[in-house]
């Protein structure tokens, strides 16, 4: 035990055991963490037809699901426009108020104008615009 | 008689039963400080509620299905078809609220009696973890019936995670199991609610109770000046304190069943991912944070708000290390007591504002609209212009 090189050998073995344990722990933990990370579903851009869009009157709106996003489509005098219905404040879905020509959020009384800009209330940013395409007599909305 | 002897003999010949018997006996009859009384039952009240939650939770699990298609229907099945299903669901839902009340009362008691001071700092710290776990139980359990209020309260709640600096959007994605609240979120919350939290809570309660026993209950003697407790002055845990706990248990059972019958929790409409209902508010124990967050808006406001809302929890966790005074008697530590009272009042005040925000109330015969930030606006009858119209027209 009093040999000068024995502490070094001991220290080396301790180090080896600690290093192997750390590597083994990491090898077990990393797949576990990745397993918990949500797997992307669908992904990429999504395109959805707005059912019955042609029969909508001017000023009417419709909320459709595009992937995991709720999209609100409004038929205005100038044509169709679409926004993510997700309020930029805390994620409630806005509704279109035909009379006021505004998107209203039921959660904290926010209002957005017909271009999605914040008129009043707490949201920090405008509604996110979603692209609308007319193909023949069908209307499609798509998200990037 | 001889059968019992035989069984005893069986164990005696296999391990030292005397040591076990001695330990159990010592713990059961342990002497508690002479002032141990009714204020000291809130801890056991919380434990009792946890046991009740575990039993009723396991019963609910037999019929509950954690998928978006089935969750709401399975709760309807439990309350409508299963014999006494309504009772167990109600006791579980009310038990959740009462458990938070129990933990809060327990914390208030230990705070004002200075019991968190040396050598019991770690007992307090494990207690704060228990409090946070209990609240998380409430948050995850709330989503499980998959109704409109739960779905949207969870959407708003997890959206707040987005405001956490740097990792916010990842955190939110991780909590939700995707971009939005979906069946993936339900699965995650379910696993956390019925497996992960119960075991964490069980382990933490174990540590908390061992620490409590090792240090015995605190007296009002100042830190470092405690006299050893003379057995003849102490109160035996069994039967004296246990009797008080028994009385509390019976009272609790009565309160749980009464609330379940008189004021049952509704099942609500099934979740609809395409329509947010009006008046989404969190459960009462989240109202103070919910209201406080509203005062911090804008690009930096949100981050500041999150930091300010986590501050109380950090303060709770570190409190025994911040307050190093030796006195325990409330009268001898006016600053800590004043601070505690102020924090309590502030929480109640914010909670009340949160509860009444965006509603109309009548006070002394006059109607007011309470706005988002809790400011009252007098409602002038007829052609009033200053009342915001919060009703969204349906399209
Ligand atoms: C320890 C074991 C527990 C298990 C196995 C369990 C299991 C469950 C299950 C299956 C549900 C869905 C049924 C329902 O919604 O009524 C549920 C709901 C719920 N749980 Fe738990 N739970 C446990 C503990 C707790 C604790 C400690 C709390 C809170 C302090 C809690 C709070 C809630 C809440 C608020 C609901 C929603 C109640 C409702 O609206 O019906 N649970 N739990
Ligand atoms: S979520 Fe829309 S205003 Fe708060």
C-alpha cells in the first residue's frame, strides 16, 4: 500500500470506473430523452380544401383545421382571406365579427382588424396570415 | 391463541421481531412538544387527502380512457352508469381542491410559527417541493376529462410556457407533445398525473416525514436555545395526537361527501379544437399568477412577467436560508410576519381580481364591468359608451 505508484493505479482505476459509468448512463439516457421528444407528424406544408367555401356569403367566416393549426377563412368583398385563428396572446381561437369587421378573441377581449392587425387588447403581434388559393371553384388554404 | 403464537414463532425464528416491534412502539408513542395541538393537523390532513386521491384515482382508472375520442365519454360513463362512479369522481375532484387547501394551511402554520428554522430547513424545502407537485397534480388532472374548459385552460396554460426566455418554444412543444394541445398532450398529462407524480409525491412525503420525526416538531424556543424535551412533559403521538387526527379525518370525510352531493363538478362540453368558449379561467389556485401575468405585456413584459411569477416559488424555496433570525415567536420577528401577511393578502387580492376580471358585478346597487386588469368601470344604463362589449358575435 505504501508503494509510490499504487495510489496512481488506484486513481486510474477509479477514473476508469467513473468514466465507464458516465458513458453507460449517457448511452441509456440519450435515447430516453429523444424518445420523449415529440415525433414530427405530417410536417412540411399542408393544404386543405375549405368545404362549402363557394356558398359562403360576403362577411361570413369558417374555421378549418390545417394540420394541427386552426385557420379562419373570411369571405370579404375583395375575396377570401385566411389567418391562423390562434390568438397571438395566449392561444385561444379568434372569431370573426361580421358587424364590426374584426376578429375577436374570447379569452382576454382582444380585437384584430380585417388585415389581422391588433386593434385592442393584450396580443403582442398581429394574426399570422395563411395563404389562400382559388383553383376553379374550390378554395384551398395552405400553411408553410 | 396458540395459532397466533405459532405465527409469531414463524417470524421470530426468521428475523429479530423485537427490534421491529420496539421501533414501531417508539414511533407510535413518541413524545411531541407540549404545545402540539389542532394547528398541527394540517400536515396529516394533506396526507389523508393524498391517500384518498390515490384510492379514488385508482378506482377512476378502471373505467377512464386517456384518448381524445374516449376520455369525455368514459367520464360520462363513470358518472352515469358505474355504480357510485359519480361519488368517486366527485370525491377525487373535490379532494384535489381540498388537498391544495390542506397543503397551503400547513405551509402557513409552519411559516408563522417559525418551524422552518434550523435544523428544519430541509423539511421546509421538501415541503415546498410537495406543494409544487400538488399543484402540478391539479394542472395535469384538470385536462383528463377532455372538456372545453379543460382543453382551453390547458392551451392558455401551456402557451404561457412559450414566454419563458430562450427555451420557451421548445418547452411548450415538449409539454404539448406537438404544436397544439392534442391527444399527444392528453397522453403526456395522463402519464404524469397517474404514474410520475404519485411516485414523486410518495418519495418526497417519505423524506419529509423522516425529517419531521428525526428533528421532532418545533417549539417556540429560539434557535440554539432549545431545551431537551422531557418525556413527562411531552404529548404522546398515540393516542393523544392521533385522536385529533382521527377527528379531522371524520370531518374531512363529511366535508368531501357533502361537497360532492351539494356542489358537484360538471362534466362540461367535450373539447372542440376549433372553437374557444367564452370565459376561460384557470382553477382558483392559479388565479393569482394568472392575474399577475396580465400586467406584463409587450416584447419584454412577457419575460419579466414569467420571472416575477416564478419569484414567489423561488423565495419560498430559499426562505429558511434568507431568514436567519433565531426567534420563532411571531411577535419577536415582525418583519418576517409582516412579509408573510403581505404575500398572503397580495395573493388573495390578485386571486379575487382574477376571478372577477372580465365580468359584471353589482356593488351597493350599482353595476360595474371589471376589465381585464381588474379595474372597475361603472355601467351607465342605456346608451353607454364606455362599457366594452366582450360578447363576440357568432358567425
Ligand atoms: C395519486 C394518485 C392519483 C391517481 C391515480 C389519479 C387519477 C386520476 C384520473 C384517472 C383522473 C380522470 C378522471 C376524472 O377526471 O375524474 C383524474 C382527474 C383529476 N385528478 Fe387525479 N389522480 C391522483 C391524484 C391526484 C391528486 C393528488 C390531485 C390534486 C391535488 C389530483 C387532481 C385531479 C383533478 C383536478 C382531476 C380532474 C377531476 C375532474 O374534473 O373530474 N389527482 N385523476
Ligand atoms: S388569448 Fe386572445 S386575448 Fe388572450
